[in-house]
C-alpha cells in the first residue's frame, strides 16, 4: 500500500494576516507512526505548513493528525482525499475529543493514543475490514525502544531542533486544558535507557522534549538529567513552576545542558489562578519573584506563557501582565487568548452559562479568526479582548522590549549561543505573531 501521513496547517481563513505556520518543527508523532508501518508499504510525509497539500489520487491510506486549531483544514483535506478514492483516518487530540464530528470526514477515527492501535488499522485496511472507530488507551510512548522514522524529515525546512518525548500526560486538571482530558489525568514515562539511545542517534545536539510537564515527576526528571549529562546536549522542555523548590533538580538540569524551559505562569493575579484551577501557584504567592530568582541563578532562560481573558481579568490586569513579562526579562513570552477547547471544564462551564460564541464551534465557524474571543468575557467585550491580545504581543515583541529584555547577563547574555537564540526567536515571533 501507499500511505500518506499529513500534518495540516491552521487554515488561512483563521490566520488572516498572522503567519503562525512559519518556522514549523518536525511532526514527531507522524514519524513515530511511520516506524510502526511494515516495510513493504510505501510511506510519504506531507506537511501542509511547509507546502500546501493538494489532495491527489494514488494513495491507499491517508492519515491526518488533528488539533483544534487545524481541524477545519484537516477536514477539508480529508474530504478531498476521500473524493479521490483514498481511505482516510483522522486522529489526534481534536478527533479524540470529538470523534462523531471527525467521523463525518473520515473512514476511521483513532481515539486516544494511536500507537497502540495503528498496526491494527494497517492490517484491517489490507484485509478490507477497516473499522469506523479505534480506541487506544494512554500508554508508554514508543514501547520496545521504537525509534521514529526521522528520515521522513529530510529535505524539509524545519527548525533545526530535534523533538523527543520522555513522558506523556499530566496529573493536573487545569480547567482550560484538554491534555488532562485526553490522557485521563495519567502520567507515563519511557525507560530512560530508551530515551538515551534515541538521543545518541540524533544528527543534531539541540533537543526539545515535547512532554507536557517534564518535571512533574521530579525523581524521573533527575534520572533523565543524570543519564543525558554526558551527551553534551542543548535542550529545553515544558516544565512546572514547582520544580524551583528542588535545588538538586535545577542543578542537574543546568549541568545536563538545559538552556531554558516553557512555563505556564498563566496569570499574575491570584484569583485568576484559582479560577483556572491552578491554585498550586498561589501558595506563598509573590508574583513569582522567588521562582524567577532561582531560575536566573541557574542560568535558565524562561519562555513564559500567559492566558488572558479569564473571569478576573480586566484591561488593566492584562496590560500589567505584559509589563510584568517585560520587566522580568523573559526570553520569550506568549499571551494566549483563553480558548474554550472542546471537552474541557472551561468549555462546559461557558456553555452552561450561554457565553460561547460562534455556535460553540469556533474552530469551524467561517467568521472566526485568530486573536478573536470565542466567548463573552466578564469585564470587557469580545472585541476588546481580541484587541488586547494583539496589543500584548505587539508590545512584548516591539524593538524597545526586545532591546530591554536582552540585557540580562545571567540568561540572555550568558553565552554566545543563548544570545543568538534570543535574537533569532524574538525576530521570528515578532514577524509571525504581531
């Protein structure tokens, strides 16, 4: 069989003038699926973010991964390939949360972790017995030391960063997050030896761990850091704020090559954190001063993520958040509009209050666009919230802010590599998100 694996882009209808498809990273999940396909089948990777995919004939199976932002484009591609006679399978977090919606556009829907059931999909299609729904349970990624087929990335213009996964899932239940629903609040880890073996075989030494929270299990994180210390990597990951309470962990991260981490601060207002069900951030709340001091002491660059538009946000608190991010000299920062993702407690709560806009399906609505509020906020209009999100990113990535934040000898000026990273990615985000 000839099998096409597709990474869809966010549709231009949603993006408008924004260029969020620029500077894409390798689609690790598709390379993992490719490694599970028997060698007698031909496998092709198409990344819609790099070059628009045109549905054509000649493929027996087309597998498309979906998230909520790319769902409309995924469905458009699925419909096009089915019209050409291909069997289409939709998977990923969005299709898993809304399998009935996805099923309208697919011959089969993969719900949950695809690795567990993907070989069965290939076998069933070969026999002509493809099922409508396959359900996979959360399990250890890349079992048996599975190595992703990264040769599929060759010749494609991805950022020069290798993606690797150590753990999968999250134990927390943040009201806005679909990850905990998707993984049923479970956390599983690969054997450290398997991760080391994969890292040793990579062509580059710059790595991003794609875990939802690499340091959630501190003992496992320490084990990983000790094991990769001899590899001389430069690596980054998404981590939790509470890791700063563990001095040994911070030291091991720095010693093993960690240059920075993405942290979901979400808000600088304690009531907002409680509303988002991130009360663990509130204990001894000092607006993260202790956290930032410890991160800076270990030379770790911080990529801060904030969510704006919760029920305790006002225009003033949003502007104050942006100023806090600039004063903190964060290497990067992201000011995300609060989005009601399907399946989350946030979505259910807003729906019960009648506050959802765009018929409750913003990801498919023809009038929805990026940086547009998909619900009615408490203390401002939807239009004002969208404007504030746009202005937040413009101010943070203004020339004056980039210059001001650069001068931090402990982080952004610590080494020539970090200086170069700072300039490159601030320039990229200035061009794509403002």
